[in-house]
């Protein structure tokens, strides 16, 4: 099989500063106080994803999931190690990421489609489908700054899901929005999975990860502590299937999974 994502000893370090101004830093140093700390958001992580695999990335808040996803997407680079990907990447890695708050939903749709690699002709061809998927027909000419977080996520996902790509990344895309939209997202991600594209899905929802993914990676304090079958990964985290909104039935998703 062909590798889609290859992560080798990836490490990402951030600096946490305790003071903001030069005056505060000077006073702290004179007092012998600590002015900064470094911490590893991702710590020597290695794994390989084959083309067409459906990966669930799980872990508690602050475990490094979003940082790892941003490095895979190319938004960040590892300080040590390497991350290699094959083919084009699309997806939603942050709610409303890249949206200009003073532009309308229509203008942001066109702008973000271009950023994600759609040609003008392709955007025109897919425009109505994107708008229909988002369910924001009546908000299309409203400034995105007036959108709720759920509406921003819906528009962002609707754009990303229409980009032709080899790898699709989704970071907590179902954390906002109502059940009908979550159902629609899961159904479309299932179609992506079944098309042979690589799916990398970050979620706390055990039910949807179980339905969507064939393998789970678990991060803890920036380190990869589990890589294997889905059920065992969920048990490793002691997650319970109490998220009723995510436990969508096979019939709701449109077919057997």
C-alpha cells in the first residue's frame, strides 16, 4: 500500500511567557522570578497512515491533537522530526479559520474556496451545492462576523467538503451545530471514506469515531500512547458512549457501515 501520511519523530515546542511587557520582564528578573517556560505540545510522535485509511485521533483536551493536525496540514512545521504527506489536503481544522469577519458569507466562500485550491470555474460549478449543504441561504450576504460559531463551522465544512483532495482532515467539526447538520457531516465523511480518500478525524465522540474510523491514535501530553483498533482505543481512554447526538444509526447515515 502507498503511504498517505508519514510522521517520524515529530516534536513541536511552544514558549509560555508569564509577563508581557519589557518592564514586567525586567522586574521579574530582578526578583529572580521565572519569565517563561517551554513545553512540548507534540513530543517525538511517529506513525504512518496508508492511503484510504480512516484514522480517529483522540485524547483529552490539551493532549496535542489540534497541533498535530495543523502540522499535517502544513499550517505549522515540526521543530524536530518530519511530516510527509502525499497528494492534496483539504478539511476543516478550526471553526471559521481563515474567514474575514467583515466580508459576507458569499465573499468568504469564494475566497476560501480559492485558498483551498478550487479554480474559479470549479467554484462557480459547486457554489450552489456548497450553499445548500451549509443551509445558510438566507445568511449568505450577511457579514461572517455576525454568524454564530455553529454557522461559521457549517460554512467552513461545506466549503472544505467540496474540495477534491487525497486527504481530508476534520478537527472537532461536530462539536458545534445541531443534530441534522451533524448527521449530514457524518454521511458526507462516510462518502469520503468509501471513495478511497484518507480520512483523519479528530473527535471526543466515541460513537462517531467507532462508526467512521478503522483505527485510533491516542495522544496524551503530546505523546502517542496508543495506536490500534477503535474499540480498544476508546476503552484505553475510558470514554463512554453517552453522546447521544453522535450515536447516529446506520439508517440515518444512509447505508450500512
